[in-house]
C-alpha cells in the first residue's frame, strides 16, 4: 500500500529517530525531485530528435527557454545537494552531512561514496559559481580567456548514479528497501505533453 507524505515522514522518523529521520526525509525528497525534473528534461529533449522537432514546430522559442531553465535548475539542484555540510553559521541539506549522523560500519561505507558523488558534481558547481548563481565578469566578457569545463547529459547521469549510490546503503540499512529513483516519471508530465502535441499536428 502506498503511503501518504505524512505517513512516509512518520515512517522515516520511526526507523531513523531524531535528528537523522527528519534530515534524511528532507534529503530523500530533494533527491526524488531532482530525478523527477531530470527525467522530464530527458523526455522532452534527450530521448529522440523527433521530440525536439515537435517542440520546435510548436513554439521553438518558448521551449528553448524551458529547456535552458530546466537544465540550469538541475545544475543548481546538484550543486545544493553537494554543498558543504555548513556554510558560515548555517547548516545545509547536503549529502556532505550524512556521515555525521551515522556510526560505523555504515559511516565508513558512506564517506568514500559521498566523496565520489561530490567529485562527480564538480562540473555543476563550477557552472553554478561562475554562470548561474553568479555571473563571472571575465567569463561573461571574455569567455575564451576564462572557459568553463564542458558539460553534457552524460555528466549529469554519472553524478545521479553516484548520488543513488550514496542513498542506497541508507535506504537498505534503515528501511530495508531499494528506491529506484531513476524511474520516477509522472504520468502528467512531458510524455503527456508530447503526446497531445503530436495529436494536434495536421496529418501529412
């Protein structure tokens, strides 16, 4: 039986206690949401050329803005989830904080996995710091003099895999479950939009 959000939150607290239960439930929701957004992006822009063509034929300028906004949001989301455990005097909801809640042997298992995921997020953090959250003047005016590292869908996929590898041991240890984050696709999302756009096009 599928749990409501309130029941799921209560289950996390019951299994993990406080303060870890509330922290991990909040992190879990962010990881789910990140995968959901990425999956929607992939359906629209990364599955088949035909999908991109139909978006361009329908409202190419608008869907260019939507695509750029989704892409930037995914990079920002990855950056937030791999921020330091604390910035100044404020704690962050970040995978970097996970080991501080855990005891060995789970803590020892998580430390290298967190390090790998954080390294895989370097590309996103670089673009966040120089282009998305801030506009680096040198890069903006002389991009050839201050180039950013290349980014691709493969970089995102590799980082998300590393992120799932961080979550998996905790999901298994505390909840005896395997969460398939990468398959979380809404029935009321991009696939439905593309289907309706296809039906609305005149037959050729």
